[in-house]
C-alpha cells in the first residue's frame, strides 16, 4: 500500500466512523447537551477525565467550556482532573494510580455535578473507580467510549449515559470523540446563549 493510499484509508475510516456515529448517537448527543446545560444552570460543574490521548480530549471539553468554543461568551464551570502532575503523582505514590481520579472526585465533586469520562476501551481501573466514586457522590456519569464499552458499560446506571463510538480502532475513536465534544460545545453555546438573544 502506498503512502497516499494509507492517507486515503485513514481519512476514509475516520469519515465513515463519524457518519455512523452521527446516525447512531444524534439523539443521545442532544440529550447529553441538555444534561450538561441543566448541570450548568443549577450552578454545578462538569468534571472530565481520561487517560493518555483521552485525557487530551477531556481537556478539550473543559477548556472549551471554561474559556470559549467558537464565540465569546461567559466561561462555564468545568475542570479536568488528572492534569495536575503533583496531585497525580502524590495519589499514585501514596495509594495507587487506580485511585488517582476517585480521590479527586471524592474531594472536589458535589451532588448535581456531572462527570464526563473519555475512554476508548472502557477498562482502565482508574476510570472504573472514578465512576464508582461519582456514584457515591450522587454525580451522574457521561461516558464516551468505543468498542464494546468495556467495564464502563456495565457500571452505568439509569442516571448515566454512554456515547459509544462504533469502532475498535483507537485513533479513529479519539477522532470521533473530538467530534462529539465539538457537537456538545456547539449545542451548549446555541441553547444557552444564542436562543436567549
């Protein structure tokens, strides 16, 4: 396969997966945007987390809410846990890496907040413990996953929602997750700021 063919293949897989994601998840993405808006207008916050590239996607959501997405508007309360290297290192050293998110959720999370977890496979122990900690704090969970949803899917309750990308290819899942995040940010801005004008 030539380099050009590899480029065409990658972009083709990405586009196909995003289109399939749109077909499957449009209604759920709309619902999630309304959950997030409900959280924000109730003076609660959105907490995000993930591992590796998924942490970068989690930061994309928090930064787009806290700063801005596409238009100037007031900042919205959101934070990404896992980006503070001292906290991550300290918790990992004193306890374990599996507890790195759960301890922060227990300390910072309040009932009415929403936890958005980003995980391509859904099986990371720290993500599993994060969901359990969120449930203990009466925090709803929105899970962006891929593949079969992994262990995350079995932990979610009727108060949570999963946006599962129909792919097993991790880079393609990441790209679809970013598209979902962009959709959510656009819907939040539209519903909170454009409709009120």
